[in-house]
């Protein structure tokens, strides 16, 4: 298994590797616990951050505990907990573990940050169940890792020849997060996920039902909200979809996904008063916001579904492509949710490295 590596002109580098279940080592301690260990992953470049994602079917009696560790010059760190995942009616409460760490690394909800450059990664998943119940099933997992995010101001202009071709994913539903007074102002992530799932389902279910289902499905009580990146893809995966997190290093890396009919949920931040504008956004600033990237118009505009608007009719809009690319890379390092049906072709393995 060879990692996919992406770079950009600011020398920001990211790696991604799909970890199919058949490549994991299995160690069953008892009838109610099995530990799965991924193959060690060697990175082609030194990295400081890692983000896991997983698709696990837990059932009503099971749960899964997810761990990561890093390697530096042949020496492994300890294991860091990155999540306890369970269904909403499971026997334990799902949770993240923000703030846990030591001198080598720190867990920040969905991201493991290392204090020094690492050269390797490994993932461990402990599948647990109540006695007499079926063990959870690992359907898929992935790792994304990267150097430090591009510094603000390092991406001020697009290189010649990097204009993007026109491409658009058609048929996405339009869901606003704002009508829901019991939490909608913080539901940008599940609302974005609900639009992508609505696109694949073609079900005709009401926007409110879709948004509320997603908000309940991705909620992280320790984080205190719905913005845990890994929980968003884990929930989509629990519905039978293949869902994972990756970090892309420029908009051109998103084009193959869009050409394959796969919209991307992207994490951005902006603040016009601090010199980090997003012209035409429905609010002046956001420390963290999720939208759906659905295409490019071939004239420098990015086509999006913007959930933070007053009405569903206002959701489809466009932003200046270079400006949005900066707000995306500088805020989250190009973080994306990729959600697709299991049998839908995925272009990541054929992307240019």
C-alpha cells in the first residue's frame, strides 16, 4: 500500500491511505472484544498532524475505540485515543478525547498533533460488545496526515496555468441550517452532510428531517456540538456509505472527485476584519464553517451549497475561487469529507501525486 501524496506551491504536503479491513491484524481477547491493528504506514515526508476516519457498524450492543500512534526514527509513541464510537442507542456514550496527550503528541478532538516530525503512523481499533451481543464490524478506515497548515498570506495568488476547468455536480438538495432555533446556528457540518446524503439517496425526504437526523447522528457530547470531523464521516459510514476524511492541497485536487460526481464537504474559516475575507458570505466571520463544494464555473468562481443562509432557496451560490481556496487551506489544511456509495468509483487512487 503506497500513500497518495499531495503538495502545493507553499510546500504544504499531505498524505492519504485507505486501510481496507482485510489488511488488518486481528487479536481476539474474548467473546466480547477484538483488537484490530492496521499495517504500519511509512510517510514519504515528515509530518506533524494525523486524522483518522472509520466506517464501523456497531449495532445496539457494541462500540469501538479508535487509537493512533506515531513513529520517529524507529521509535513509536504511545497510543492516543481519537474516539469512542457507538450508535445513538448503544451501551456507551460516544465521545472524543480532546486535550489528552503527553510530550510527544496532543489530541485535539479529531486531530492528533505531534510535537516533532514523525515518519510513520499506525491505527488500532478495539471492537467491544456486551456479552452475548455481536461484535461491531469494521467496513473501512483511512488515515490522512500532513505537515503544518500553510501560513496565512502564503497563498495570496494563483499560479499561472492553474485556472480550473468548468465542472459541476448537479442535483444536490438545498438545506439551510438556520431555521432550527434549537441549535441550527451550529449545524453547518451535519447540514452539509445531509445535502450530500440527500444527493445520493434521491429520497424526497423533507429538508428538516434530513438535517435533524444528521445533527443527532454526528453529535459529540464531549466536543459539545456537531463539528467533530471524524464523527461526521463515521455516521455517514454507519448508513452504508464509504466516507472518509482527507486533506487536499489545492482546488485542482478536488476536480477528479467532482468529475466523478462526488461533492465534497469542506472546512473553512474567514474574518474580513482580520484580512481574511470571503466576499459574499452570509456572515462577517467564522472560526470554523462547513460548506459543500459542488463545482467550478471555469471563470474563477467556486460553486457551493452554503448552509448558513436564511432560506433553502438561497443555499446554492458561488464564491471567488482563489479567495475560497485560501480560506480553506489556511483554516483546515484543505480538509474534506468524501462521502459516496460503496460501489461508486473513487478517483483518489488515480490522482496525480
